[in-house]
C-alpha cells in the first residue's frame, strides 16, 4: 500500500502481477510508464521504499515484446 500511496500520480501503472505461494510475502511485477524528465524522481522513489527491485528495460524479452512498436522494425 505504501508503494501506491507514495507513487507520483503522473506515473502510469501499465502492468501489475502479484504471485504468492502461501507465504506472508509475494513477488510483484510492475510495469510503469514514467516520463523521461521524471526518471531521477522515480529512481529516488524506488530507493526510498527500501525493497529490492530490478530495472528490466534492457532485458531481451522487453526489447522483443514490450518495447514501443515504433522501435520494432517491421517489413
């Protein structure tokens, strides 16, 4: 809940997946659209939460399936 209430309302949650296998914690995948001008604010926000996170922007799956259609060359 702290994540959602502290989040900048200008950031768009475009993907959310929560996975719990009966423990008192779970794994969460969140895709956010943040304007380039707000990148540093976003990184500061993530650090302030104190939870581990991973930026998957450079991951090959992101490049193949989630990147902007304009970035994908089509015939």
